[in-house]
């Protein structure tokens, strides 16, 4: 039958005829079937002969929905215009199906409609899905409306409610219609709580979700506390919808108020007890003063312990050793002069004896030869002179030790900074000398003209000791590292040590801002940035266990910054070395 319609533009219609998901029919001007495809026949369960001549909408079913659509279909057929509608019908096996029916007119050369091409698409799955979603929505709605809270929806810009759960009427006593009035909600919020509610609402464009608590006036004149949980739904840049729940938290708030009253009473009772304790404390004033003095002594002892670190034992030991050594050294030094005089007298007496008795007894001659008297006469004055030089050296060392410790200087004094640095270098002299595993460490001093500086001299000497000792450690470690690389053939510079002359450079200067700058730099391997940031942290150390406590630089920072209102900085570059810069005011500010 399709072939008989050769005058119609049916190329596309023919191409789609074999699709099983499309129900296709060719009808006359009044909708009577002239041809159907295989899918249409299978869906209706009727043969081609029985379908021919019947109206297509009558074939698809006779339920109420079809009756509603028939008037519309007839009007479109009479006008010769296209039509489209959704239609449900039962198949021959009693299954309900939904079709989207689309009828397009076929016109002759004069533009008159002579036939209709009707295509129906199965939309049963979509309809069933919509039905399930609606049922789910209704179940959720019933579930929400059954709980003891009030769900609501509102327009974001105005907080105008578009939905309020029916629980609102039971909980607050107002008709639901009242809630949809523009100013109803705002007008029933407690005046003291309204500003914070408005603030939250005005910033809704910037927030995702928020929770606000406020008092709300009920229909019977009670103020109830509400917890308003608001979810912000942004459908577009300028279109925001609010979803939320109102929860009555009055009982919880009343409990909180009761608790506050109890706490207030407890505070009042506590104040009364404090008064009584204060009254009793007056009778214990003397004991309190003793305890305060003891506490102050303990605090001072704690401060000394913290500030000493590895210098704590060294400072005490240095002063003690210096004192103990000083007495016998003075004894030796004081007796060297008379010993030299006695020795010269004895040698002169021996010379006179030899002059007057040139030919002694043979046994005496043998004894003189055995002890090599001539060598003793020549070497004994030299020996006494050497002992005198050694005693002078010991006295210099003792003086440096006493100058370094300065345990008797607990107050600010004007001191020579250079003297403190020199004393520190004297104590560390043994570590600067040549050793089998490390060449001699040179110390270059570039001292400027400095005034006397007001400071705690002993504490500053501890700072110099910590920094210079760390510099020596760094140089020894750098030399050891490079030697290891040389041994394994990984060193640069053709396998030679780049730190052939480890050096510590100490320079001082006095600035126009009346600040004394002390720079202590080494040419070691430098410090990594992640380590440098933590150098002044308490207990931070990169040394092996037992070789460092991690308190030296931390205590140095406290001494410079807290005790002397100065500054201490560390600058380091890998492969170049490290420099510590200490800045101290020449004069301390008086509090």
C-alpha cells in the first residue's frame, strides 16, 4: 500500500518504517488507516487487513484519556494541521503503554492536506519513572510532615515562604495562610534577636548553609526558642532558594538558663568563699611572704639552670678551677724568684769550692762525673727560666677563665666586648689547633672601635661560647665530609679539599643607631633553610645523641633578645658558610 502513494514525499517515512521502536501509520485526511508498519501491527495485535480503514486513535484504545483527546484530534484533522499528544492504551496482552503520537500532514501540489503520516514513540519508561518519582515525593512529604519540626521553603532574596509544613499550625497556633504573608515571619521574631537573623539573611549570597537561634512569638503570646537550620540552594548566579527546618528548642534553652542560674549562684558562693579565704589569708601573711621568697629563689635557680645549658656546668667549673689553680700557681710563681736566687748562690758556692779545692777526693770526682755536674750547672738556670714562662702562661689562662665566667657580675656593667670574645677564644684554643683529622682553624678578628657596653658580661660570654663552639663543630664536620668524599672519589675541585683553611671571622662595629654589631662567620658547608628556621627553637639539634641538648642557641636568643633588648640573626648559604649577627644597644633603657 505504501508503494501506491508514489506521489507523496515519503523517502524519510520509508527509511523509518523498519524501526521496531516506532509505530508508524499512513492515514487519509480523516485519520483512517491506509498503511501501518510491522511495529504498529505487533503492538495492537491486529493483522493489516483489520487495521485498514479504522481510525488510528480508535485502534490504540478507548479509555478516558483517548476520549479527552478525540476532540483535539478531530479539530486538527479538519484543519489539515499537525497534531501531537500523549496517549495511554492497553496492548492485546493487557499491558499499559504510553505513546507520544506525532501526526504530520502530507500535502498535494496545491498545498492541500490529503494524507497524514503518524509516528508514535513509546514513552512508557519515562512515564513510569515520573510516576515513581511522584510517589516518592509524596512519601517524603508525608514523612516530613509527620515529624515534630516545621519544614519550609522560601525565596532567597526576600525570605518569602513558598511552602510551610502543616506542623506550624500545631506548634505555633497560626493558620498556615498567615505564614505566606510578606512580613509575617520578621514581625514575630523577638526584637533583641532580629538583628542577628537579618545579618544571616543578608549574607545568604556569601554562605552555603547556616544555623541561627532566636525567639518567636506564638499565637497565645508565648516566646518560644527556635533553631532555624537553613540550606542555601543556588540554582543560578542571581537565583537562590532556601530550604530549612524550624525546631522548637525551648526546653533546651530553659535548661541552659537554669544552668546559668546555678552557675551564677555558684559564682556568688565562690566570691563569698574568696572573701573568707582572703580574711584568713591576712593571718597567714608572714608565712605567705616566706613562701614567696622561696618561690622567687626557685624561679631564679630555674632561670640560671635554663640560661646555663652546656655553659651552666662550664661556668661554675671554670670559676672553680680558676680559683683552685690560682692559689698553687701563685705559690709556684711567688717561689720561683727566691728559688732562682738560691740556685745562683749555690752555683756560685760550688764554683768557689772548685776554685779552692781543684783536686777533690777520687770518690767525689767519680760522683761529679756520674751526675754530669757541668751540664747541671749550665741547664739549671734555663730550667728555672722555663718554669717561670710556664707559670706566666698559667696565670694568663686563669685570668681568661675568670674573665669568661664573671660569676660575680650579676648586674648590668659596662664591659669591653672584645675582652669577652678574646677570653672565649682562649678557652677554645685547644679546639682551634691542628689535629690529625682537621687542619688548624684560623680566627680572623676585625675589631672596630667599640664603646663600653652595658650588659651581663657572663651571659654574653655564654652566647659567644655557644656560637663559636657551633662554628668549630660545623668546620670539623665540613672537613670530615669533604675528606669522606675525597676518599670515595666524589669530591669536586679535582679531588682536593675546598676547605683547606677552615676559618672563623669575627668582626665588630658601632652603628649610628648606637648599636653594637658582632658578626661571627665560618666558611663551612652552610645550613639548609628548613634547619635554619628552627635553630632558635628549644631542644632542636642536628647533632648526634649525647653531643648536644638543643638549648645552646635557644638560650643565646633569650639572653640577647629578652635580657639585653637586642637581636640575633642567622644567615647561611649552602657551600658558602654561616654567619650569626648579634645586635646590642650600647646603653640599656632604664625601666
